[in-house]
C-alpha cells in the first residue's frame, strides 16, 4: 500500500474577507495550482489553511475553495482560530488577521517532517517542485526561493500548465537573492541586470568573500526579500526557533525575524536557483505603494516594526548566537484544541 504520509506541509493563513482585493480568486488559483503540481510531480503534501478570525457573515474557506479527492497527492486541513482568541490580542480591532501568529498555529500542527510557510496568492514553478520532489531537504538548513511578480491578467487563463507558461514569460519584478552570490547586499544592480557585466560576478563575489566576514556581512547575506512567501525548513528547526515571534502588531518584518532566528542558531541558508521560484499574482493592498504619502497613511493606521530596529536587534542575535526569546512555550496556541475540518 502506497505511503500517503506528507513529505511537506505548506502553511498559509487567510480569512474569507477579500483582503487585498480579488482574494477569493487568488486563493482558488493557489489551491488549484498546488493540487496540479503535487499530482504532476507525484509528491504527497498537505496544505494547512489557518482560518483566522473568520467573518461571521461569510462562508468558511472550505466551502468556497477547490476540494481534493482521494486520488490527489495533496490533502487540505482547515484549522479555525476563533474570534475569542483573536479579540484577546492587542489591536485586534484594527488588525483582523495576525498572519505570523496564524502561521505558528499551522507549524505546531503540521504532520510532515518539513514545513514551508507561504502565502495564498502564489503559484510554484515546475523547477521549484522538481527541487521539492527530489526529497533532498535537510535538517539544519532553511530554504528560500525568489518571488516573481506577474500581472493579474493571468486570471483569464484557466489551465495550470498555461498559467505557468504565462508566468515564465511575464515577470514584472523579481525579489530575492541570487543563489550563487548571496554575499551581495543588493542583487538587482548593474552586474545582475545586464548580461554584459555578469561575467565579472564570480571574481567580484570571490574577492568580496575574502574581506567580508563580519556580523554585518553575514546579515547582508540573508535573503529577506519576500521571505514571507517562501521559507522552508524542517519542523524540528521551526520548533527550535520557536516559529515566528508572536508580536501583537502588523506582520511586516516579522517574517524576516524568522530568517534571522534560523541563521543566529546556526542553520545554513540555501537559496534556490532563479528558475525554482514562486509566482506572485499582482494585486492591490500589499506592500507596494503608488506614492510616499500612501505609505505614510498606511503606517499611521497600524502599529508595526521599523526595519532599522529589526536589523539592530538581528545583528545582536547573530553576534551572540541566540534567539529572540519572545514566545511563550505554547506558541502557536499549541495547548488549545482548535476546530479542524
């Protein structure tokens, strides 16, 4: 009898409230894509949807998202965090979804040996699934993948194979480190942008590595760009870092704090090759702002971390080989029985 135990748990957080615009359409495309890719590559996985503070006037996610069959290589679990938990958190009246605390709920309940925290508006490239299918993931390593933004005109395409072909040809922006040259703090500059200069990269990277060995250099090698969209490590390692810090604020930069934890506690970063990427569906309401004034208006509505504070504290963690030590032992509401369907 075929072993259907999941090799990998994908963990996402959401609610049926259309946050970010076109949310239902993006979630449906995400689930369909994951069903298709796990079947195509014959890789047993589970998808954990943490349904945080579900709106009382909306259907639950299972009712509106694609279902899996017994023949599929993907199983889906919906774990509900009710309003009575949400309402006990500071600023719960302003922030309807505490994304990173929700992902901790999924991490603690994941059944697979490896856990990928990701988001609900992505498709995964074939090359990325080839990496996962190889089952070469290791403990003591955290894995990152580039995120490629693609236009929302993808909604016109129904077939997953055609969607992936569209994505590969319509990349608007790439976020993330180059897998060979993580010691460059910025991998979008002149030498990376133009092929005519790329032959210099190996020599420049080797030269840089000879003198760049301090804590700041190690910090700059970490791949923070869009790390909330794809950070993968063993469940043992997620438990070792206590998941994401459970700060009762807006979730910006908390995903980066998870990466810092992993590096500070001695785990090795692996960035997948550019082709092994995620494709992110363009939408409103994200971190992109049309004007600086929009950014100010956004930042004044929610309590959140500033990057300089995360960086300063992160350097301290890397220098001392320690964790944030913010979470309680039952982080992810591990001791709470939550509804699952």
